[in-house]
C-alpha cells in the first residue's frame, strides 16, 4: 500500500463512523436494568423449629388442639414480607396464630430434608414441586392426621386471613365451605365498587372473542382500592389489558349472566365455581378456556407479565416459570428496571 492510500484509510473510516452516528445507527452499549423490590425477611422466632418430620408435628399439634400451618416462602419475596409483617408479626392476628397453630416455614428453593409422611421424604424444593407451589407465600393447613384441610396461595389481607384462620381452627371445614364461612364472617361495607373505563358491560361471556379478563370485586374487598390505585392506574398494565375484553363482576350479585361455556349462572355462583375466595380475584380466559387464575394480591410487574403471557400466546409453547425467567432477563438486558413490589 502506498503512502497516499495508507493515509486515506483512517480518513475514510472516520467518515463512515461519522455517517453512521449522523443517521442514528451508532448506539451506546445498553446499561443493564436493575431488579428491586425483593425483601429479605426472617420468619418470626416463634415459628416451630424442629426436624421437619411433618406427620409427627401434625400429631403433636392435634394433641394440643391445634393445626399445623406450612408456610411456603421464597427468599426476597415481597408478598411473603408483606404478609409476615401485617399478620404474623402484628396483633391480633399474630396472637391468634400462635394460640391455634404450629407454623413451620418451608423454603421453596431450600435443601433441608422434609419427612412429610412415612412414604415421602424429600428436600424442601422437591416438596414444593410435588405440591405445585407456584406462588409464595403458599399456606397449607394440616389436621392431626397430616391431611390437608385447606390451602391458601398468595398474600391475604389480615382481615381475610383472620377469617381463614378461624375457619380452620374451628374445624368449620367439616361442614361448611370457606366461601360460605367468609360471607358470614367478613364486614359487608368495606369497599364501594368503582368503575373504570376499561370495564365492559357484558353479561354473556360466551360471546367474547379473544382474551377475556374477569375481575371479581365486592363490598367486603379490603384490597380493591389498592388494585385500582396501583394496577389499574399503571400505564404498563393498561397497555397489556388492551388485548383483553375486561369484565368486572360484583361477586355478591345474584343477577343472571352467561358463563364462558354458555351456561346460565350468576356472579356469585361463578366465583364459587372457580373457588375465588380473595378479592379482587381475576380469571384469565383465552380460546374459551381458563388459562390463569389470580386469587391473591398482585403487584403490577407480575400482573402485566401474566397478561402478556396469555395474550401473546406464549402459554401455548412455554411453561409459565420458563417464560417468567426468560422475560425477566430479556427486560433487564434491554435496560428496563424491574420493581417486583410495585
């Protein structure tokens, strides 16, 4: 290469870079997004500490006229932190729990050995998989025979959780449904139903084409105001809801409606059919089938991603756990900050 050509090379390269930058094609390396909202929370010291021999624990609790409560938790779970703070560490709920239950913490990612019964000895994380724990906290109530009498997945407001505790401790599960018990137990005028521009007045759910979100609220809803103020006011959530027909039902209403299968029913009966005991509760349908059921408190990030998982058809090719892990890394890699507790 002669001197002229050698001198020309850096000039040409510099001009190319300048042209690329001028046309917006040169980009700075993306700064990775941050993940926040996880809260490290140690279980109260009055939780039962033992050898995780659950059948023996259940018999011992029965002798003391108690039930065993298995509290499935995840490190840095914002829902676990909130429920522990509001109910397990705050009276009068905390005092009631200690009086009527032996509480055992199970880490859904843990490696401690659990002797669940004489036929099943597994690690904590294996037990969580066997019991299909998909949301934390998950709470399993056991009688003296080490049999499950009730399960509550996800956060519960203290007032609703107190009703669940009374249902189990009084052994009302022997002769009554939880829905019937809570209907008599809960206050009736805690919340006044609020409208929202995305709600559609549809009484025949079988006529809906495409993704459908059915939201249950009622006057005994302690968390519905938070649902409206946080989730239904979040632009990212509203963007995902654009793909859905959104119907809000009063779970106390006995007015006739048509369900997704074309059957005559009421909002009250529909909530009972799907065992919706939390308010607000959300059912997500697509292609005429129930795809997701939210029966506990949700924060915006998990709700919007759950909606996207259905409306985008990802549920057809990918399990929810794999999708969640992949999507989180995808967002962080693109520079999006994620707050799990908002």
